[in-house]
């Protein structure tokens, strides 16, 4: 069981570049989310999805796009990278009974924008 | 306005003793609360949860207590072990907002041998 797989693990971007962070899960989870964690802070929700074809904004959505064409994949696109987007990004998934069992998180993508 | 607060950035306890991690929340719509544990360079892992209809939930060495009137919850670890050294995040969710959790800033627990 791979769980939640995030790629790449590390990335350095120049200001203005775009890129896609990949996230895939093999647990048939309905819910998927993207969070970012800045130093000394908790996780903040960027975007989330309750099923294929359905996405919604979280707390800090500006500068990011998502789509969910399949149950398994939930890519996060940075449109024009800015230094403020330097962070660690976590993808998470859960069953629709999620409050009871919590999220399963990926191991994270550490992004640096210079 | 931070809706979930963990006011102690760090906690140090001796192996074998009790660790008590605290969390306060402000949003009365929250009806489910979770604790996650995070080691460096890894993603958080789910530890234990509690519904607002309960005031206590146990799982082995871990117990979560919820005081709804005070909007306060705590995680007790007994006995504490060196492998418990990690960052602990409190998270809160509302069933009306499926799929969304609000996290605190975390408490770094160090268990000394």
C-alpha cells in the first residue's frame, strides 16, 4: 500500500515560474486536500475536494489552482511562483467518514522560490 | 483570528511521566477534534479523535479530553516514551464543512530518557 504519494520531494523555482505538485492516493479515498506549512506554524488549507470533479477553496487559495479529474489524483498548480509561496506542501486524503479516522498525509514537497 | 490555538510551543517531560498537551478553540461550530503527530521530514499522522458528543476518548497510552463549555481539549500521554518526541497538532472540523480541518500551530514534545 503506497498511501499518499507526493512528487517531487524538493523543488527550487524562480519567481514567476509555474509548476505542478503531484499527489496520488491508492486508498479510494473520496476526500483530498492540499495544505501548506510555514516555519513555526500549523497547516493551512489551500484547496480541497470531496470527490472527482468537485473542488473548493480553503483558507489560502490565492496563487494556486487545482482540479480533480479522477478519484486518485489531485494536482496543485502554482501559476506564477512568488517567494511568499516558499513552504512545505502536504497532500492529504480521507474517507467521507473522515472526522473519525482523520487524514492520511503524504510526506510533503519542500518548495523554495528564489 | 486563529480559531485553533496551542499556546505552548514546546513541552519537555521525563520518560515514564505524563505528557499533557493543550488546545483551545473559538468556533462553536466545530464538532470534531483530532490530534496528529509529526516527525521531522514526514507528513503528520493521525493519532486520535473525539466527537463533541463525548468528553473523553482513549486509545492505548493516548487519551483526549474535551471540555465544550470551556472550548478546550487536551491530549494525555501516559506513560511518555522517548519515541513520542514529535510535534503534536490539534485540529478541529465541522461536519457542515466536509473535508476541511483547521489546525493549531503545534506543540513540540520532548521526552527525555
